[in-house]
C-alpha cells in the first residue's frame, strides 16, 4: 500500500479560489484605462470647452457584470466615435466590446 502526500495543495486551492476575483480586478483596471484614454482623446479633439467638460466615464461592477458608461452631450458623439476608432486596434476584445456598448448606449440616451 502507498501513502501519497501532496504538499502545498491547500495553498494551491486557496490561490485558485482567488483567481476569479483577481481577473475581475484586472479587467476593471483595463476598462478604466481604456475609458480614460477614449475620453481624453475625444476631449483633445473637441474645441468647445463646455462640451469638453461634459465628456466623462464611469466604470461599474455588479455581481454579474463589469462595464463602462460614457456620459457626454450629443455634440460630443463625433469626437467619441473618432477617438474609439483610433484606440480600438490597441484594445483587447472584451474592452473594445464594452466601450462599443457604452457608446451605443450613449447614442440611445440622447
């Protein structure tokens, strides 16, 4: 009969349980960076200081979703869309889809 002892199994189990939370945190950081870049680029193209001051974002997290909301007046939409086109090739798929969804939601609310 053999006795097998696996050392570090409890530690490995603990780390695996923490992994989903760490992944969610990383996604949230990436969304925040991308939304900030998008808004900063849109602001840099906009010549109207009032419109510029109204271009903002919010990253949110619920139990089932991490997302981003873009807040801006209708006049800012061309700048946001142009900024999205410029930064889109540099984003991973999830972040690109989240920003695209936020821009479409912005269009529906205006």
